[in-house]
């Protein structure tokens, strides 16, 4: 699975634009979509095969957003002596 996240500005209230972004992600293969943190980032979870189609749809519809595809870190923190 991939993590798919985007956003560039501080959200002070959820408006129709934000709802549209969530719906578009879900309609194009996201397993889940949510507003992350204090509202500056949307977080979408998707299978790797769906990540690029979601990326393209969001990029085409929200030109003022920064959109990134990120991978899960399945290892976590390692401590070496």
C-alpha cells in the first residue's frame, strides 16, 4: 500500500472544495480519505496501483495543491549501538 497525501495551506473551515477533494479521491480508488492534523493536509490511503490515478485526478482538479505519493515505512525506527 502507498500513502497518498496532499495539501499546501492552512484550512480554517471545511468548504465545498475540500469535500470535492475527498470525494474525488474516494471515487478514484482511495481506500480512505481524511483531513489530517489541523487541516493543512489531506491524507488518502490507496493501493500502489491506484495511487497514480488518484494523483492525476487531484493534480488536474486542484492546481494550487502540492500532491505527493509516499510509501509506508514498514521497518520503523532502528537503534544501533
